[in-house]
C-alpha cells in the first residue's frame, strides 16, 4: 500500500462538505500532533519519573495518574491554539474550557478523554486518547453556553481515538467510513494501514469485567450467561477478553467483531463510562463501521447528555451481538 498520509486521505477520500473551510483539517492536524507528543511521553514513561499517581482525585472520583495529567495538559495546550475551536471538554476537567480570545477561534467543539485506561500505564498495557468533534449550533455567538455543548452523539461531525500499543494507531471517521492509520516513528507520520474498517456482523468474543457480576443488573447477568453458551458462526464457543482499557477493547471489537459491555450496576444505574467523551465517539465509529452501540434499550447516539460528565451503560460491537443483549433487556421490560 502506497504511503497515504492522513491529510492526503482527507483530501482524496473525504467529500469536501461546503463548510469544510480547512478548519477541520487544521483541527485534525493538531489532534495528531498531540497524539504523537503523548505517544512519545508514554513510550519513555518507564525511564522518566512519570509513572504512578499524582495523589489527586479527578472530577470522576478516580486517582489521577501522572500521565493522565501530562496528556491532559498536552491536549489543552495544543488544541487551544489550533484555531478551529470555540470550546473544549476534557474528562479530566470538571468545567467546560472556553477557548481564550487571545487565540484564533473557530466553530468546532472538542470533547476528549486524554488518556483512557490509565490504570494500565504502570503495567505497560494499552492506553488511548478518545476524541469527539461537534459543531457550535448555527447562530450562536459570544461566550459558548454549556447547552450548546450538550448535544446528542448523532450530531458529531467526527470522532476517533489514538491507541498507544505495540504500534500507535489513529482510527477516526468524519462520517464517511472508518479509517485506521499507523504511526511510522521513522518519519513521524500516521500512514493509512486500515482503510474502510468494518465490524463483522457477528463476532466470537465478549468483553466485560466478570469480577463485578454480583453488581450487574439482571438483564446483564442473563446476557452474559447467554454468551457463555452461544456459538459463533463456525460453531465455536465465544472467548472472553478484557484489557481494562476501553480503547483497546473497542479496537479489538472493531477488527474481530463481538461485543464490549460496561453494564449498569445495582448501585450505579448509569454504569461507569462517560457518554460524551467515551461512549458517543466510539458509538459513532461503531455505526460507521456497520456495527451498533446501545445502552441496552436505546441507541447511544440518540442519548441527550444532561451534563458534561454524564455516564451511560454501553453495549457496543457486532450488530447481532448487541441485538442479543437488547432482546434480553426487552424481555425484562415486558416481564
Ligand atoms: P473496570 C478505564 O478507567 C475505563 O474508563 C475504561 O477504559 C475501561 O474499559 C474501564 O474503565 C475499566 O473499568 O471497572 O472494569 O476496572
């Protein structure tokens, strides 16, 4: 495959929408630069004193890892200056970040999780950056109001992630399919390696943290029992895989098919994952790749966020596997 860069791919294959004033390409360029910068820090983490926790707890109530904070600062610094944004929201920041008038601003809104799965960092297992791009509603001017940001996932103009693993990959969609790029550290460019990614209609892997079984709601227990006994299309049992980093578990699901589940808990009816910076962007990718994403009852992309850090249960992956869970929820609803 000839070396196709992200910029070339956007110019060649992404229908240039009338409002594509190059702002978006610039936004993506700075997102990519942020990813390369974070990747370099992660790859050297074991050699620098940047492993472990900062001793702080974030708005999510989670221990902040040093690399969480480093990735967060890199994203905010770089993206504030990209010239395409009017506002940002980070999983690590309690409040909306309005881009300062000292920087050139634009009509896009960036929602991101700077480093997802950061509990894996100290044991050298995949982590990732997830991003979601919305457009400021038409006619809005002046200071960005929170209501302008609280949009359902179906409004996303683009979404994607950067996965820091054996190789660093950028996977994103602008609404015309899902495309994967692998970083060639030698030249410092992401090159097209996975054009037009598609999720198989049914997979053979289910992914859930079975350690919390006693906390699950009844439909989730019944659905997972089903995956313990159902067969793949070639008559095999399903395998269980759980990396503990949503980006890695989703990336595997995107390529191999199957389902990733973060269900509701008896004491956490909305589960753990964040709607705007985790579930929505991955749901956008899943649907663009021919898959499905649901909270068990409703399409993730139709959920209206009530606040920046709203949480949602998430069942995402192959259409047939997600539908199997939805059928269980539907049965419990009518029971
Ligand atoms: P648990 C990481 O903290 C994260 O948000 C996702 O990346 C990951 O899939 C999930 O939480 C793991 O959560 O409760 O299974 O440890």
